[in-house]
C-alpha cells in the first residue's frame, strides 16, 4: 500500500515537472497548487457599469448581454484585493471605465491566470483581462485588443540573498506561475543555467515559496515585482528586465468581436480623455 502511494506520488511529481508552462487543464497536476483559488474563483463582482439609459440604448442595439470577463487573483497593481476586500487595479479600473464609456455590462470572475485562459478556451468566459501578454503563440488562439501596457519579465530574490546572476541559480529551484510569460522565460534558460522550476497557480503562493526559502528566486512580470517591492515585500531584483510583451485584453479567436471592438474604442477614448493616465497614476507613482 505504502509503495503504491509512493509510486503514485512519484508519478504526480513527474507529471508536474514535465508539464511545461502551459495553462492548466482540468486534470493537470502541479507540485504546488493552492486551494485559495477555489474561493477566489467563485467570487464574482457584479458591475453595473451601464446606466439605465445606456442599458436601454444597448438593448435597442440588441446588445443586452452581460459579458463574463475573467481576471487573475493576485497581480498587483493590475488586479488585487485591497484592504476593504474589493478587487481593484489598473486592469479592473480600466475595464470599468471602458464599459461605462461603451455602455456594455459585464460580470467579473476572479479566476486566477491559468484558469482564466482555460475557461476562455472552454467558452466559460467571454474575455480575459489579467495583465496578459500579447505573444505570437497566444495570437494563434486569441484575438487581442490594442496593447495597453508595456511589460517584461524579471527575477526576484529575497532581499538578503546572494543570488546576483542566472549562473547563481545552478542546482537550485526557482518558482514561476503556471501559464505565464515568466514561466516560459524561466523554462527557456533552465537547462543552460541548471535550475529546476517549481510551478504555482498564483503569484502570492509563488512569493511565499521564495520568502520561505524553498525557491531561491521567482520569475514574474517586472512591473508586478517592482510593485511588490514598493509595497514592502522583502525582495530585490538583481538583474535588468528581460524583454517581454505588452498587455492586451483577450477574446477567443473570431469570437466576441463586438466586445473587442468596444474595448479598443473605449481604450482610445480613455487615452484621449486622460482617464487612462489618471488610472495608471492611482497605482504607479512616477
Ligand atoms: N503577463 C504574464 C503573461 O501573460 C503574466 C500574467 C499574469 O500572471 N496575470 O503570461
């Protein structure tokens, strides 16, 4: 019995280490998932963006749909829970302002990053806004809005860590989040520098693993790590930002075209009116 359990554990671990940085599917197994997402995934926020007059207007257009839009759990300053327990952030404020401008209604689903993309592919969600990088590989599956924020990948280590280069990662374990550009980048250099990647479902458990000293570093979007550090997380970034892609709002390829068009039109209006800068300045001090 014990041996059977061992074998099973080994199989699970192997499956986990073999799984590339792809989004998880229902039967994906990972070495480190958190259950926190389960509650987060079920938490939805109703956003009555459209005023009644706008509702009447959109109904007249036959567009009385409430779009289901999925986001990440912890990805500050793009989406995160504030002290009052509300989901806020650049992505969410931008989405709200765009929906008000364009007169569409949506329900926000706080799903987690890989769950958001998996759900989009399964038709559970109409769109994803989650600091999602516009990559060539993703463009084969999704249609993206115009880019709304430039980003890249960074490596964070504990503030008192001696790790100062990728060479220092030799023989060590690093943390990355499933399905992300940070994870894909870590994977692209793992063999060269001889480190192992431990994958996490969400950023907060990934950070905890580094803070606890299990992983010696984590790979995550540079501005997000910068924001964590500015909020007092005891990390530092010994290296420059690696090239990454800009963020876009995503729908499934060829679907929800009208939503994508409204997002782009609203984004342009937000940029023209100064609302876009106002939202950014709420979270990122210049
Ligand atoms: N920008 C990264 C990506 O698209 C990470 C997104 C996230 O973790 N929410 O892969």
